[in-house]
C-alpha cells in the first residue's frame, strides 16, 4: 500500500518537472522574449543595452543551458522576479496561496458532501421531486458560466438583499483580530465559496446519483437484502462506501478544474488569492508570475491526486492500480 | 494424406503486469486428421482456448510450430496469412459478442469473402444465400441486425460466417456453452451434420465432457497448459488413465446418477494452481489423491500406453486407479 | 395433516412496461415440505429466478411486483408483508445463494464481516461472538484455515471459495429454507462437484429444505427429491425426480431430458443426432395468444393445443402435468 | 429448424433504435430546437438586425425597454441586443472549433492507447496524465497570453487543455471492445489494424463518444467565456463572455449588461447538455429508468 503511494509520488515529481520544461519551452518558442517586454515597459533601449540585458538574463546561452539553469533555480525555490511587482514570484505566490486554499477547500468540501448527499437520496427515490430537482440542478449547474453565477449572486445577495459583502476577504475598516477577524473572513468567504461550490455540486450530485444507482442494482446489494439487512444498513453500509469511490476519484481528477474555477471566482469577488494574481499578471503581461502560478497550481493538483489516491486505498481494499 | 493441423511443442506465454509470465499454453503437441473432430477439454485456466486461438493465429505464439495442411503458418504474415485464413475459420463462444452489432447478418456472412478476396461480387452474394440455407436461416433475414436474432440463430450466423471461405478446418471455441439447454442440441446437430456432409474438420474446445464425447473423434484433456491425456474417443472413455480425467468424468452430473453416493467419486481438493508460477513436477500433484513424492519431483512425460492413447502420469497403470475407473464406468450408461 | 413449510398459491408476478402489466409468472402453486429438496427446471426466461426472488420479497420493483396470489411461509402470507417483517424472514428463515459468486459479495468488506453481520442482525450477537460464529461457518463450508481467511476480502478468493462464503452467509442463521439459484453455473465442473457435495453434507447437518433452480437435468437428477418444470411462466409438470428422468410426461420435459448429450461409459460407436426442441421460449408479451404456449415448438402438437391452454391435471400416480396428451390418454 | 415465425421483421439498425429513443425524449428535442434557433439567429441575425454592435448608438447605461434598443445599452452606449446577436457567432465558432480539436486529439490518443496497449498505452497515458495535472484554464491563459488572443489561438488553447477526458473514455471503450469476440472474428477473416480501429471498433465505441463530443462543445463555450471574461479575447470581435467581462465593473449601474450575455451562454450550453443527456439515454435504453 505504501509502496503504491511512493510510486505515485515519484510519478508526481516527474510530472512537475515536465510542467517546468513545458513552461520554459513555451516562453522560448513564443514570439518575443522577456527582454523585449522589459524594453517595451522602459519605452525603448539601444541595441547594446538589449544585448547586455540578454546576457544578464542568460538568454544568449544555448536552450539546454537555459533550461538547466531554470530548473536549478526552481529547485532552490527561485521562480524568478515579477516584472510588474518587482518582487520574487515565490514570495508573491506564498502571500496569496492561503486565501486560494481556503476558498478551494471550502468549496470542494461543500460540493462533495452536499452533492453526495443529494445524489444518494435522489438515487433511492428515482421518481421523487428531489430526484427531479437534482437532475435539474445538475443540468443548470453544468451549463452556467461560474463567473456569471458569481455576479448574479452578488446582484441578488449583496445588492438586492444586502446580506453579504460584495468583494474582498476582509472589511477594509475592520482592524479587529482574533475571533472577530475569523468571523469577518468567513462572512466574506460565503459568497465566493458558494459560487464555486454550485458548479461542482451539480457535478458531484449527478455523479453520486449515477454511481449510487449502479451500486443499488448490483449483485452484492441484492445479497445484503437477501440476508435481511435493514434498509438503513443496506444503504449506508453496503451501498454508500462503494458508491463514493468514483466521487473520490473525480475529486482528484477534477482538482485542476476547481483551481481554474477559482481563478474566475476570485476575479469576480476580488478575493486576494492566486486567481486575482493571475488575472492581474495577464493585465500587466507579467509572464514569470503567471508561469509561477501555473507551476504552483500544478503542484497543488499533484498533491491532491496523491491524497485522493491514499483515500481511495483506504476505502477500497482491492487497491486498484490507477 | 496430410494432416489438417499439426501442432508441435506449442507455447504461449503472456507477460503479466508485474514482470511475471503466464504460461497459458506450455508445450502442446497434437495432430488432426482430415474429416475428424479433435476435442480439447479442460477447465478454466487450462489454456484450451488460448491454444485454439494460437492455432488460428489470433494470439501471438511464443514458440513451437503450427502447420496447416502441411504448411508452416506459425510466423506467416500478410498475403501468406490471408491465404492461411481461408482454410482455418473460427466459431466463437458467445454469439451475443461475436457478431458486430452494427452490421447486417448478410454482410457479416459475406465479409470473409470480401476481406480474403474470394470470388466475384455476384458469386459472393450467391454464396451468402447458399450459406443461409445451409445453416437453417431464411434469405429474408439477411438484412436484419444481430440484436434481432435469438441466441441460437446468432450462432447459426457465426457458423455461416466460418463456412464462407469454404475452409477445411473450423475452430469451435465452446460453441454451445453460452446457449440455453434446448438450443444447444440445435447447434450441436448442425455442426455434426456439416461435418458429415462437407467433410469438415473441427478443433473443438469445451469444458463439457459429454459434448466432447458426442462430437469428437480424438480427445485431449488439458490441465494448466499441458495435455495430461490424449486418445481416441473410444480409448479415452473406455479406459481413462489420468486421475484428472477420472475426476472430470465423475464430476459430470448425469441423470443416471440419481442418489448416487458421493463416496464412489473422485473429488478434487481446492483450485488449480496459478499458471504464472506452475509447480515443479506434475502440475496436478497438488490436487491429486494419488500423488507420491516422485510426482512432486519430476514431471511425468506424455507416454503412449497403447495405440494412440497417451497419458502424462507416473502411476497410470497401477491397480487402485484402475479400480476407480471401473467404479466410474458402472455408474454411467453404456453406449 | 400438517401445513407445509412453504406453500405458494396462484402466484402471479408481472413487470410493468409502457403502462401495462406483463405477467412473467402465472397461476403458480407449489408446496415445500420440511427437509425436502425441490428442483425448478426450465430454460432461461421461464420465470424460475423471479419466482425465487419473490419468495424473499425481492422482485425488483419498479417495474416488477407480485400481482396475485399468496406465499405462505408456515401459514403466514409473505405477499404484502411489511418490510420489517420480511427482513426478519430473509437470511434467517429463508436464505438465498445466487448464481454469480464473483459479484455477489461486497468488495469492500471482509468475508468474515459479511457473515458475522448476518448473525448480528438476526441473533443480536455481540461483535466478538458473531465473528467467532463466522469463523465456524467458514470451517463448516470447507474453507481451510478459516480464522485467517475470515480477514480476506472477496477479491482474494477464487470463484469456488466465494460461493462457499455465500453458502456460509446463507446458512449462518440455520434457515428453514435455502434457495439456490443456479449456484454452480459460473463454476468449473470439478468445483461444481465440490459445491454439490457440500450441499448434501450441510443438508444432512442443518436439515433445511432446499429449492434448487437449474437448467441442468443432470444436476436436478443428482440433487433433488422432486422436480417442477416451468415453461413461459407456468408450471407444466411436477413429480418425483426418478419419474421425471425416466418417464417425462410433458413433451417439453421429455425434450429437455433428451436434448442433452449424455456421458456414456464406454461410449457408443455411432453418434446419433440429439433430440431438438425447435424455436425459442416466447417473450412474455406474446403469451396472451390462445392455446398452449409450448404448442409452436411441440413435436406432438394437436389442433386443440393451438386453441386452448391445458390446465395442470393431477394424474393417478400423483404427478401433475399440463398437457392435452394426458387428457386424451385418460379419456 | 428455423424460427417459428414466418415473416421476417424489418431491419432495425442500432442507430435507428437510438434515434427513435431520442425523438421520444421531450427535453432533448427541446434542447435541439433551442440550439438550432440560436445557431440560425447567430448566422442570419446580423443581416436582419443591422445595428452595429461596436459603435455608440445611444446614451450609455440605458435600461432595457426604455428606448428603441430593447435590451438597453452598455457603459459605452453600445446596443446590447446587437452585441448578443453578433457575439453568438464568435462564441459558437470558438465552441465548435475547440470541441473539434478536443475530440480529434482525444479520440486519436485514446484509440491508439486503447487499441495497441502496452508501451504505446503507457506513454500516451503519461502524456494524458500530464495534461490532466495542468489546471486547464491557467494553462490556456498562459498559451493565449504568450501567443496572442486571436480566435485560432483561443480555440487551440481550449482544445489542448480539454482532450484528456475524451482520451480516457476512448481508451476505455477501445480496451473493452478490443477484447470482444467480434473483433477477434474480424481478425480471423483477415482484417488489418486500420480496418479494426476505424471500421470495426470506432463505430461501436461511437455512442459514448458522440455524447462527450456534444458536451465538449458546451464546455468549450464556457471556457471561451471564461477566457474572454478575463480579458483574453480577440480584440477585433465581440463574444458573450467578453460582454460580461466588459460590463462587470458596471454591474451596479447596468446589471442587464452582464445578465443577458450570461443568459445566452447559459441557454446555449443548457441546450447542448439536454441534447447530450438525450443522446446518452437513447444509446443506453436500459438506463432510461434512471
């Protein structure tokens, strides 16, 4: 069991290095280079200065040397300097990653738990109102652009009925610490987390419903019934644990998309995480920062995959090699 | 007259995910005379189906030789292989899986002639009509899709497809085991009739001794990739020699055995060992009631006892085995 | 006169399709005595398995349901019984072994747990006692080193071993009736023989009545006392097993008995063609046509057979047959 | 002996069966109707409703229903209705193009991996896993930012980050069908790999692939909307997503500026989802009860 996870981990490292290589190659083959961008910002420079800067950034070296230097730098935690903020990219990301994690994890947990519950209940009563409701919610959730849902929720819950703050993570006026601060953050968290969760709620309720329906039709659930297990045990002991397996698998597989969703939601709510940072780096054409975010997010996905793999192994004794 | 099929020391090994090897077929030799049916019997994991698929060149052969009508086809490819395929065709086990659901019955039967380039288009059409009549289907069913047929009818389509190229040899891989009891007789009779009327040869794979006895002239019993006993139908069932053959015979539920006490029968313990790392010595020794030390130490060779009857067992001629054979025979009707 | 252990009366089971109920089992009545083994025989699609499921109230619903009749277990009607009551009966008084051992066990629990929980639910045993009982059951069904094997998960066992575990689950509460639906069809012949030996042994030890559903005439002959033949959802013949094999009355029964190749020692010199029953079992929705449902496939069909469906008649020797040939002979 | 019945039934191909099922599904037929309507409006609308979408035509921030521009104007005084009608073209074009790329890459990779197995499969699955690890929107943002936000680049960027699930599905179907006896039967009558992949296995793997291909269009539309919203859209064209992004700073003054384009996206993707669901049910009649 441990060995399997270690294999996964080794695999993960290879994947991350591949992300870095891809990052670097993209910049290399893209039209223009960082020096041109800087020169553009500066408003022009002499050819000698450009040459000098190229040498300074190592851009006159062969591709293979450049990429080696780049990988070496990343290994020591150096993702380069932000061309806009003038700070190390690592520092910028480090400052923001907590906010993103808070948002993403809250949304994921909400979506998974509520989605699974809805899916499981509606699978038991196929023709009930709840079941139709889940079908409709799932379709609607899948079809609506997440950022638009966010804006609509703002119009509804912050503007029409002013219950929740429009944007940000804390109230500008609030200087409070301790519990008051935590409550303030939670107050700001509700809308963005709800927005992000809605989309994935649709997905998980649908998945859980389909999976539960399949499990309920399985031979071993029939066996459990034939043994005289009470309905409660049939559902929650025999069916649920099997039905939840695909939900776990997809939580890992979809984590990258969840982060993508977070970029949009953060932008809508001005949530000070990696997403707004990414949005700003696009506005400022701040390539090193954007690439740094891409790398960090990939790392989060990889970690999440290893975690879901572990959970899967705990739930399913068959230890399927996936 | 050359043999239709000659198999020499055939081995088929598959790699497993973890670097091991499955010895699915491990040194198989037999010959098949024209116009006869050769039965390969065994349980799941015995390698009988893999062996048959290897003969039909549908599975990669690790080593050994397969000769079809005297021609070595073990490693032929391209046009040579296509030529060989005209002479060896397959009827598969599950008629629900062996017909392409998106193709019409007539085109399924015609396809071998198209792909193997036999006859002109109009000749092919005529041949399809002929084949439909031969297997007992109506010509107006040609345009239907497989899901519109019953299991028995589908298997008739499968037989017609196998006959399309007019092959001398047909590999029948458990052709009736997926069918309902009452339908099995329809297909077995069809196969029997075709063999008589067209002089076909069969390589017949089955787990069912009664079916094999009904249809086959030569029979080989397989266990874990190897033949443990081989002989003519008469020899094998008049005087079975290998303890595994005995066990198979006594495991067949038979209407004549009403209330027969279990003690008179041979029962095997446990399941067959894994073909990934087959045991030393006789592969059957672990489940055999008569195994001795030498059985576990040395592999018994397949040795001829009389005529074409051969067995791979150190103790085949000993009296306690013979006694069981007699008890067996008494519980079953004579033919 | 004692009441039979189980008595099924005029059972009808229907499946709803496009707004109409299509019966798949009709007019089915039979009794089962204590300790008896009853075989139910027929091709697939004859209603054998669904009958078995109905005895436990497990007909998949929707779309299926029992539309008529009674299932009297020790005099108590299980049709329409409350789910709670059925749960007391299932696995405790009546239990079932299914055809597919590979998929019938829950993959995420140990086999010990799957046996033990049955004992906990029905007998209220403590965890430790139920586990001990599970290990005993594993040993009873012939699983070597049961105290270690109890911790195995289903995927670690072979098909034969899994079917033994299924039997252990079925028998852990010492039921009065054991229903086995094609319990060996998915297994190899030598393993099938082991399982049937086990059934015989356990029957002697536990004394449960057995209903064995199978399509294999050889199995019926070897395992059962009495046989009931079903065709297209109806019982068409019933009688003691010896007569069923040696002197089948209904043309369908005699067809079933003579259409399978028999193993012969020594083998006959000439191989004759097998007896063929032409055609296929009619689909349930085609059963509303008049006449005997078997008449289109019958080799002894008479004009009358196409117009009227024969009722099940009791013969002088106590056997029951639904065929006009019987009445003709009697008349 | 043959069948008892004397007249043969009419041939019914699996596709005909599926189409019959689909037609009975009201929701799916409704979805198909909506989608066709949206396509027709987007293609022909600009010739009928000729108000220029990118020029100031009226007072900025005019609410819907208060002027001849029925859906109102945005912060630059542009006609919202004209924007919606013209924006549909871009959205749909990128949606279909990106879905095409997604499906082409996904099916090719999946088919090769699933059919050949072994090392080919190992390698291709590693590549797939790699693309699965990249957060798709972020990666598309990087690509579009580095290579420029024209429609082709946007379509390609969406395509290369979206194909992995199609590839996995195709691979699974190919592995399943590859082992079926009718494929072996085709081999035994001399069919080569090309025929097996394209003529034998692919048609039988088609049902779920058609469903995901339909859904891929919806996903691509959402994706395009997201990129445009972030400002990564072709500066020379209007799309629904871009309209939302442009109008977002003014939601308090003109909520209609984001509501209507969003509704258009929602309706289009919903129609596609309904079609996808209908196709799924039609291909798997056994699951219809669900």
